[in-house]
C-alpha cells in the first residue's frame, strides 16, 4: 500500500497553467533483503576503499572521480564540476508534449508515483486528468527529484493521475539484432486450426486483472521462515542505519481560465531556435550523467553501511 506521506511538492506545468501537486510513493520493493553480518559478532559487514593495484585501503581524501572515455584512459571531474552539471531543482513537472497513450512502449516505464492535488488545485487537476482520458493522450514531462533529472509520463488512472518515471531513449537497446518473426509474415503463419486452438486456450485462461492473485512465493517462504525463528527466539540484534526523509518544496497559485487562453495564444507564436547540439555539449551531458550515477554509487558504498547480498 502506498504511503500517504508527501515525498515531493511542486506543480504540473503545461503552457502557462500550474497545478500544485504532491507526489506519493506508488510502489515498494518487496524482495527479501539479505544483509551481510559477521557471524562472530553479528556486526554489519561494510565496504572498504581499496586500491585495486596495491590492495591497500585508502582515505576518502585521496579519492577522485574519473570518467573512462577509452579503455584505461580517464578524465578527472572535480566535485565543483559535478555540482555545476547537476540539474537545477525547479519543483516543476514540466510537460513537454502530449502524445497518444498507445505510442508509449512499456519498456520505457520505470517507477510510478501517485500525484495528488494540493492547495485548492483540485479543479484544474480534474480538468487535466479528464482531458487526457477523453483524448487518449498522456503527458511526457521532465522533472527533477533529489538532484536527478527524469523523463516521466503523466497518465490518467481512474480518479488519479500517475507520474511514471521513464528510461531515456538512449537507455533502451535496439531490437534490430534480435531474430524476430515479422508481423504478418506468411512463412510464420499458423494454420486455421492452430489459430483456433490458440484462441481457445487464451480464452480459457483469461480473467480480470487482480494483483492479489499473483504473489512472490520465494519472499513469502523466506518471511514465513523468519517468523518461525522469531517465535522460537532465534534472533540477533543488529544496529541498522537510519535514512533521512526527502525534503519538500513550495506551492503555486492558479488562475485557470486566463492561463488557458494565454497558453493557446502562445502556441501560435514562433519558437526560439534550440541551442546547437555540438559534440562538446553531447559529451558534457554524457559525462554529467555518468558522474552523477557514480556519485550515487559511491555514496551507497560509504563505510559502516550494511553490504547487501544477492
């Protein structure tokens, strides 16, 4: 069940219209989380920073961040340069384009959040939700959450709208190298009898979607074993690290009718030319993305944190 705690506050922005909203977690990780412990003392097993060539432990002050641009060759990026490359927090879900919902492949979808209106934004929230549902469109937006910029899909779902974080286009591998049967190819066509039996089997196995019908059997088996050991008193005490709650931002004010009219008028105005995508700009973007990723990985490997086992 999703938490009711608002993890992010900002506004949906399209044209000149702002809808004040809050984000709520819509999914939780439900796998079994095994920690590594020292069996002699039940202390958490953490990471050490090791020089891979010498095998010696090194201090944090002697570590720099580098991006490998060729095999064995690196460019060193300073903390100041990394900070400068981070996207600026705007507290805005900025819709870039409305596209037909059936054009978005599931392979791009990554993590969902519930969006709820705040500060009397319910009317314009409902307007956008219902308009998307009636037109069969979804909003493609950009949003910055905790210093990281995401592509996201704004999708109507019943009374709610879902913000589903997406993978960037260059993160999706091409299907060109896969040996796939072409849709409609006569050589791959099944006989009428085979098609009839396949349809009968699909019909026989069909039913309404109910998430409660599908359970993680491995997790339930492990957690049942955990419960048995707890009841038997076979437990150990381990100090767990604490996580900080995400910060939230400000609110926005709406003037719906006027903003809609001005937004429509603004659509006819000529757009300014976009900055040229030079090789240097592309390299800088790629470098910033990899650096940000390695920064996050480095933070997760800090000393004293519990190491996870697969």
